[in-house]
C-alpha cells in the first residue's frame, strides 16, 4: 500500500475513493501472494534459511518505503543505516537479500530526482549492480582475506595465540570507522561510513560459526575454527565448482603437459591452504589449491558434469562427442530455464503442471 500510494499520489494530496480502492486492493494482492504460493509454503515447513531470508527481503524493502516519508530530513538517513545493518545480517542468512539493492536504489532515485528519465533509471540500475558486485566479490571475501593477513602477522610473526590477529583486525576496523564518523561531518560521507559500520556489525554474526567450530560440536561441517577455514566456508569450497561464463564440457579431456619422459595433467595452482599447528602455535601451509586444466572449453558452458552426460544429451538432443553451442543453448533454455525455473515459478500462480 505504501509503494502504490507513493506512485499514485503525492503524500499531501487528497485521495479519492478510487485511489483508496486501488491502494487497498494492491495491498490485498501483495498480502495474499504468499497464501497461494507453493514455493513459500514449501519453505515454511522445512528448517531452512529461505523463510527468514524472505522476511529480511520484505523488511528492507519496507524500510526504504518508510525512508520515503522522511527522505528530506536528517532522520531519514537512519532508515538507510538500518537497511545496511539488515543487509549485513542477511549475508549470514542468504545472499538472495542482496537482490533487493536494485529496487532500493530505484526507490531512492525516483524520490530524490524529480526529473525522471530512462537514462537516469538505467544509471541507477547500473549503480545498484556495482554495489552488489562490491559487496559480493570485494567486501565479503576481502574482509576474510585481510583478517587472514592480520592473523598470520600476529600468530606466525609476533607469536600471539590463535585468533588474536582476527580480533585485532576487527578492533582496528571498528576504531577507524567510528573515528571516521566523528571526523567527517558531511552528510553523505558520514552516512556512508555509518552504513559500512552497520554492514560490518551485521557481517560479524559469522563469529558464531568460529565460536561453535572451536567448541568442536558433534556436527561441525568443514570445522571452520579459524579465519582461513572460515573463508573456505564462505566461498562454498565444499561444493563442486561449475563454470559460469567459460569452462569445460562433459566431453572435455584433461590437458597434459610433458614432464621428462612422461606426461602429467596440467594443473592451475592457486593460493596456499593454511591450517593451525597446535603444537608449534603457528599456521602451516599444508598444500596449494589446484585446479585441473581442460581442453575443449566452451563459452557459457551449461553441460559440464561428465557424470550427467546421458541426461544432458536427452535434454539437448545431442549426439556422441563434444556438445555444440546450439546443443548447449538448447539445454539451457529447455531444462535450466523452462523446466527448472519457469515450471516451478508458475506452480505458484497456475498450478502444479509439467
């Protein structure tokens, strides 16, 4: 109702009976959407993250609509800061909440700029995409990376106990952010620093994972009891990686390189893997991350798992041998989009049909 009213009339204008019916009718449709939604009833009866993630998604969008009421006052900035905190909390629940950022930025754009244009809307969407990229690929892994550097410095070089470097890094981070808030009084910079601070406060809920892992509970998947294991946990390295824009297909063979009188599989060497040595009180490199290099790579490869080759062929109408780009796109549209997305999406509004 708040969104429709802001689109329909200015806040101070009188509402006609028709306007009231439109606003309340829109609210009724929104309120009853979950009543008939198969997806969200399914999530409601399982012990998973999706129900709470849906709540946080709705909450942050409601907050930006509340911000509209006070957007021209200093108090309106508090809603923006609170949104940053909820987004920080949602990082520890499900990253789906980050997809609210484009909607939030568009509401901000339409409220602050009276002259609306297609060019401006596209620029707002592009800015929101940049914010998502910065949070997802810079902020989240970057905090873990810098925390790891501090941990190595404090533990391996200075001889402090485990976790000291991470605690020191967080203390320095919070000190600098709070000092910056007191130092810079300009509204835009001050609000931005507050948002980063509250985003970080929300993000630190991952400390529960470290504390729980160090307690060595019976269920302790991947044992993320230090910052390096936590980074692996955050990057979902326990799951098999899949190519997104470019990579192997199910028919790709490993690439071999000569080594003396023999050939060996070509490996791409990544960063070092650290594990704590409790006896020495230091972190030791146990190995380097390695990734097999493949031949016959494909742009936008959708059919990459060699264990699913027969299923790929049935959906893409493919033949023996390496898949063509046409077969690759056929599988993408027929299975991934049509069967696995649109079919389930329409379950919410049309009925359970194949």
